[in-house]
C-alpha cells in the first residue's frame, strides 16, 4: 500500500478542495437552516465527476474506487460542506449495485447515481436490532402466483428517504434448506404502495432528515432483488465496509475544518500582547488534534486500498479501525476548536457549535465505538465474545 499519495490523488484532493471552498461553510449552513439539501453543490460535484468517481467507467463513473471517493468527501468536509448522502448513495448503494447488480440494474442506476440526477438511501437499522444485523426482522417472501417479492418490517434512522429516488432495503429471506433467515438487498422506489415514511424529530441540524420506515406487504417485482439470494452476508458487507470508510472520511473532514478555524483564530487572537497560539496550553492540544486526524487518515487510506484491491476480510478490520480512529479524532478536534475560541466557538459566525453534535454522530453511526472494540477484540485479538 502506498504511504504517500499519488500525483493523481493529490490533484483530485486540490480540485475538490477548491470546489468546497467556493461554496464554504456559510452556504452549507444556510441550506441546513432552510431545511433543504445542498443541491447546488451536489449537482456541481456530479458535473465535475466527483460523485461517481468510484463507479465503473462503462456506466458513467470515473473508474476509481473508495480511495478516490473518500478523498472527495474528506475535502468537501474540510471546506465546511460535508455531504452525508455521499456515504450512502454512491458509496454503499452504488458499490453494491456495481458489484452484484444485474446488467439491467447497473444500466438503470449507476449512470444516474454518478451524474447526481438520482440518489438512493440505505435502510438497515431496526428498532429492535440496532447493531445486531443478525436480528433484522424485515422479511421478504415470494408470491408463488406472480414471483413478486413481498416485504414487511420497519427501519429507523434512515437518512434522506424523502429526497432519494429509492431505498436499498436490507431484508431477510428464508433458506428453504435450513429454515434460517438470510440477509438480502432490495431496491424499493420511493412511491411504492405500502412503503411509508415518518420523519424522526431530531435535535441534530442536518441537511438530510432522518426517517422511520414501515413496509407493509410492499410488493416488488422479482428483479428488485440485488444480486444472489444465497450470497447473504457477502453482499451486505460489500456495502458496510465502504460505509465505515466513508464515515471516517466524513469525520476527518469535519475535524480538519474545526481545526483550521481554531488555528486561524489562535494565530490572530491576541491577549497580553501575544497571539494565544503562542501559549503551549493552546498550541499543544491543537497539535495533538492534527496528529490524531493524520493517523486516522492513514488507517482510512489503508482500508480503502484493501477494499479496492478486493480484500474484503482485510478491509473489514481496517474499515472498523479507521471509523473508530476518525470518530475519536473528530470529536476531540471539534471540542478543542470550540474550547480554543471560547465563547466565540458557540457563535454562528464561526460555524463550530453545530459540529459538536455532528461530530458525536460519527461515534455512534453506522456502528458504535463499543461494537468496533468488540469486533477487534474477538476478530483480531482472538478473545472470547462477550455477547
């Protein structure tokens, strides 16, 4: 794995950074306050080829991988414009369809996901399942008369369902040999009869709203199933590993934005005839935040490299570690940035206060820090399970 970024990656990083700073935090905050997504920035990023940089060229993408897409999200976040839907639409859904979808599904969805004209949400979390995907109760059964699928169940904390053209739903079908339920993925268009959504009242300010979904015998054609009914966890984790890597990029970008605001303030704010950044009590915590963010980025790059190389097992471990490290680094960077600015850190002018809750989300979604520690303790270290 290359430790130093290639010239192509450096050029991509610089170009995306320029786009992000053209819009900036003020634009992004305004869209959130108006209760709408950052559609103008989304469209421009798509026009420049950034949204579909990870998707196959033959379907309108850039032919890159999660390595390139994570750079895009990180740099937009570092400019104050973190596009959460990038974690879901091109990263999870686009990747799953590109790897496992039928030719018809690829032609139908990938070009539109790449050019930003269509988006897709992702529904996995359930009220009684939480982090345990083995307890998913949303079930899919065949209608023997028509061959259609019938989906029944509930999902919670699904982002952007109201603006997405469809949602990739994780359900379970019964194995005819064992009777056990196995995970499968279904594309559910937004206006499908029986597919209900209810907005969850969140205190978190975000462009994408959160929803509870209710599926009441939602009828889908047979070709709504993505991939092989018997592939099970392989297909599911093909989407979850990119989700963790992109969440790390999301967190690192936010952390870098907060740190840059704090550093700029510490250089300019003068007390007792010296900039406050000259005092080690201010400088050292900011330096530590920078180190933690850089270390998290290295693990994220490793995870992305392994995933793009086809090493799903290695990528699973690295993706979890990257998400953990990035979330911890982000929370600390935001906290230290707010502390550096004092009262100004809570003003609208500097755009940091809203990151306090946003950064905290990266610790609990899409998987909690405790579940990652569980994963590392028994998968990597070989310790017995506690659950």
